[in-house]
């Protein structure tokens, strides 16, 4: 079983518990900045999960589409955000047209992509966003471990695949693949792990 399939199946299993624990963790300041820089309303959410962010986009009048590999997560998202459009899809090879969207949103989704695959995903993302379109990506900062499976006690003891980055490592990756970094910020999540998040607002060159 490949990593993408295992990740999807893991989220299928934990979808109800995961969505209950994460629905309130939306960071309004990041959305507000994104809303101020996007020109247009058509947005693709890469790795939309249980629809937490979908609810905010729909409430703010965006033409929102969310994609995810987990049927369980998409089922929860559709129930919670009935006005959103959701599709099961691998965002390394989507079925969308070139330049179909004004922007993209990828909160805590690129962190599940093996590093050997991330360039391909960035290129596919760039393809479906119009020239000059903008995006948001958040990943976890590297703190020793580079990438691999991590066993977790919560959700009944599951394993998930994570890729971690330094600030410059991910910034360079973006710039080498046709994205200009408009703004970069960090924040520490208020949880027991004190996760440090790296957040990038980008523009398609």
C-alpha cells in the first residue's frame, strides 16, 4: 500500500473524531489576509478534510471547491457544509482545466506528501491556478525528523506520514517551482505538542 492510500484510509477511520477536534481551530487572521490578496472568488481547497475551512469560504461568498482523498472526511464535509462542492481526488493529478481557479488553499495538507512527490504536486497546483493567482500553504516546521511515519496515541493509536521543513527549505522549494512568496509567518499551536506551523502566502508567476 502506498503512502497516499494509507493516509486516505487512516483519515477514513478517524474522520468523525478528527473533525470534532479540529473544527474550531481555524485561524481567522490567515484567511483575512488571503481574502485581501485574492482577485476573484473561485477557490480550490487542496486537502479539504472535514470542511472546517470550507465553511468559512462559503460564508464569505467564495465559489468553493474542496478535494480530498478520504471519502470519510468528504462525507463529514458535505454534511457540515452543504453549500460547498466536494470531490474525491488526488491533488497530484487533478481533472481540472488549466488556470481554472483564482486561487488555492492548502492548510495542513502538503505535510502528508512525501518529499520525493512534492514538486509534482506543486506543478499540478500551478497548472490549475490562473497566472497571477494566489495561494496559502501551511506545513510543520522540522524539529529533528525529516519525514516518515509517526505513531500517535490519539484516535486509538494510528500512524500518519509527515514531511517536515525548515523555513528556507520550503520557501526555496516554492520559488524553484514558479511561486513567489508574498508573505511568510509562523505560529505555535496551542496543544500538547506545541507544533510550530510555517505559513506561506504565494503568487503564481
